[in-house]
C-alpha cells in the first residue's frame, strides 16, 4: 500500500510538471488528466490506511483535504482549455 501511494503521489507531481512544460493546451490537458487520476488514486489508499489504523483522523482529514484541493486546481485549467 505504501509503495502504491508513493507511486501515485509521484505520478501526479511529475505529470503536473510535464503538463506545465507543454506548449499546446491539448497536451497540457492530457497530462493534467493523468495527474488528476493519480491524485484520485490516492484517496482510497488513504481511506484504507485510516481503516487499518495507520493514520490518525486529523492527519487523514488534512491529507484528504489537500487531495481535494489538488483535484480542484487540476480541474480548473482543463475546463478553461476545453472551450
């Protein structure tokens, strides 16, 4: 579970960086979609960690809030480029 969470968190960071380096909106959007998917992949892993007692409630809530914020930030650029 730890390895999968590490891979997913690295993936969304790397895809945001790569998307920001792209010149064309369609390319940027593609990488932001992958990044958002990786961020969303972290959510059930955090839920499982909480359920197993590996995360305290407050820490879990903070991480979940941050992932929600990341998802919202990634959705904004994709909406702006869609039209």
